[in-house]
C-alpha cells in the first residue's frame, strides 16, 4: 500500500525518512508464519506552486497492507525534525477535465503544482576546503 506523508521538514532527507519508518516498522508485533513489515520504496519530494512556495512530502510503499494501516494509525505519535509525522493512504486522483465547465470551478486542487526536485540517497557530507588544506600542508 502506498502511504503519503505530508508536510515534512525541509531538512528531511530520504535517508532520515527511511530510518524513521523502518524503526517504527520493527516495533510492530510480528506473528510467526506471516509476512514481515517491509518498506519497499521511499521518496521525499519538494513541490512548488505558482507563488514560489515549497512543500515537502514523502511517499512510501509499505508491504503488506496491514502493516501500512498500522503505520498510518501509529505514526502520529512519532516526530521527525520536530514535526509530527502524519500519514494517510495515497490515492491517485483522476483528472476532472471531462466535467462540465460549471463543475470545473468546484475543483479544489491547485493546478499549478510542479515537482521541483526529489531528494534521493543518503546524506551528503561536504568537506569544504579540505583539498586546499592538504595542498598547503
């Protein structure tokens, strides 16, 4: 099941989110001869609207579905970078382009959202000036 994690801190990386989710999933009670809870996929996205405001959200794929429902229920107790970790099931919404013109104005979604970047991988440590230091000394 896909799980959507809205309103992450801007400093949250994919590695931070993966570590928080896997630590929570290891606390889930596991009954023998059943599938263990696993995190299949994790993505942190930065979304920009037409006013230049960035929003940071996470998208997880947790197997099996019972573990994903357990995560959604119990994630409210956890904080990541001083923000409460909220989550809900992710649904792919269909476009409302076939609606009548009067019904299109009732659409609440913002049409101008664009995914500006996706944070991937482990944290990158920048070593500024170390090469110059090695040359000098």
